[in-house]
C-alpha cells in the first residue's frame, strides 16, 4: 500500500477512530501525515522512524504488534461495539455495520504494513548522498504482520485477571482475524462483543475510581486480590447471608445494599473482594470507591447504569467526621435521591464502626444547653448521624473470635496450607502470637501461619 492511500484510509476512520489515540498508532499516523505534508527532512524522518521503533521494541516484549492492534479492536468502545453488546446482529442499523466494516478493512491493512514502505519512501525522496542511503537501510526493520509468541508466564498473568470465557472467545476471534479479511468479520465481532462486553469492562473484573484533579475515571486492576470464598475459615453464617444477597442480585432479582461492620482483621473486606472472583463468570464486577471520592457517585453510576454486567460498588473502612458533607452523596444513593440506584448496582461497605458518622458528647449536651449558639433541635442532628447505617438493607456483624474459635481458624488455615505441626504445640504458639501481636482475629491467625510456614521451611532447609 502507498503512503498516500494509507493516510486517506486512516483519515476516513469513523467508528474505530479512537484507536488512533493509542500511542503506537498515533505515532504511525502522525509520521505518515508529516512525511506526506513535506514537514520532515531526512533528520526529522530518522528521529520519527526510530521513535516508533523504540515504541515497538517495548511492545513486542509481551506480544506482537498485530496482537496489539487486534486487542485494540476487541476492547474498543464505540457505537458499533456498544450496539452489539445490547442488540442482536441482524437488528443493528445497516449503516453502522457498513461503517464498521470499512474501518475494519483499513485497520486490517494497517496491521500488515511493514517498515519497508517508509524506508523506501526515504530512499526515493529524502536521501541525496550514498552515506544517507546506507544509514536509512540500517534502520531497524519492523513488520506489523509479524505474529509474536506470548510466553507461558505472560499467558498465566493474563489468565489471573481476565475471566476465562473471555480468554477462550478472544483466542477464537483472534484466530479469525489472523486468517481472514477483517471487513468480513463484523458478525463474528458482534457475537464477541455481545458475549464479552466492550471496553474496559470486557478485560477486567476489578476497578478503582481515581481522581486526577477534578476529573475522575475508572482504572482496571490488573492483579486484583485473589481471595476465594473457599479460602476462609469461620464466619460461615455471616458469609452465607452475603452470598445469598449477591446471587439474588446476579439473577436479576431485588437485592439489598450491605454493610459489614465489626472488629478489624475479621475478613470483612476480603469477603467482598472474594465475591468477584467467585462470580465474575456470571458478569459480576467490583468498583472500589475511596471515601474521599464519594461525591463522584453520580458520575460512576452514569458510566455503568446501562451495562450488561452487574456491579458491586465497594467502599472500604467507611466512617465520617462530624463536619464532613461527603456522606450526603452516599446517603442519597442508598435511599431517597433524585437519581435512583440502577438495577445492576449494589453498594457493599465495610466499617469498624456501627455508627458511621462520629457523634460527640457536645451533640447531646445541646439538648439541654443554655448556650445561644447551640442548635435548638439537637435531637435531629443525633438522628441524622445515626441514620446512614440504617439505610443499608442488610447489616452483618463480624466480631472477633473467642479463644476456641481462634484456634479452630489457625488449625484450619494450617491444614489448608499443608503445614505439619504438633497440634498442642500449634495451639500454644498461636496463643503466644496473638498475645504478642494483634489479638485474636482471622488476620492474626493467617499471619501466625505465614510465620510458622516460613519458619518451618527455614529450619528444615
């Protein structure tokens, strides 16, 4: 393909135009545009060419360049992919399908272009002396059509955070894209988008809402907490209620927001994180929202309310100071706000406090104070502060275990790990550990077994 044709085709992208924001494709596009606009002399050409080569050299450590372009296509969120996610292929507007097919043909051609096209252009039009031609010929070659291998470690890393049905379907559609003409694969891509979703939600199961200045955005977590519900020892009744509510939610029935409160180290946060590992194949996703970002609730809901996936909004270690107004955003979403909670969203929060807004003795003194600056109806203030926790439909208490339960948790964890240790000695050492360190809790039990396992291996080596 000639550079003039490539430029025209790239300028004609419509449905998949956002792909040109990718660093590599943007560099290639800008390079071609500069060349054909006569903005580059040979030195400028050399600088741009080798800048792209450097970008490619970083990319191919993990995957081939063609893999990269295919991944962009499979995860792009655009009018066509969104329509496919929610509509059967035969019902999608034919003009949208045609536009997507045209773009896919261009992207397929781009995936096959090689550096020789660019080098030949420089040799014909920019090189005036023999030494210049020799330098250009020595530029590193790269071929976008080269299919690299993903090593076993990288593949395992991918499988750690991308759900299995997506991996299987992705491999199938990638094989079709390697072998076929991309513009003829709109139906197959439609089926992929419908099954796997689009954009960031198709690639990750866990997210965090981050703010950069006044702008918030979702960030996919590549290596989320790998806890499984089967890993936990104890608190079966408490977790059973959470599991029932979550399964009810995934089946499309009404479900409650949940508050998990209790002593530190009892597994409240780990329980919530384990849910997404258990149910991601059913479309469950989790979004952690730091307390300081709760004012963005409406923005988060706007991004996920029409998605096919189900979302747990997770707020960890929830508590508010007396003078904080941030809690009003949460209270409005829990109940009574103008913007209702979407049916594909539930809120799970953890806290070490039963009453989420700190109450002071001065609040109660206001009931009978003679100070003219005190609030007349202080009882209303007290009730307002106590009402937030009541707006969660389900409240589950995680209390510190007694001595017997603590030892059962220690034994259970040790057995799961395959740690062989005299039973009575194990109990004695565990009780010493909890006295020296953090008291009785599942976290302390796990930390003790971590130490014991490591110490046993060191002694035996």
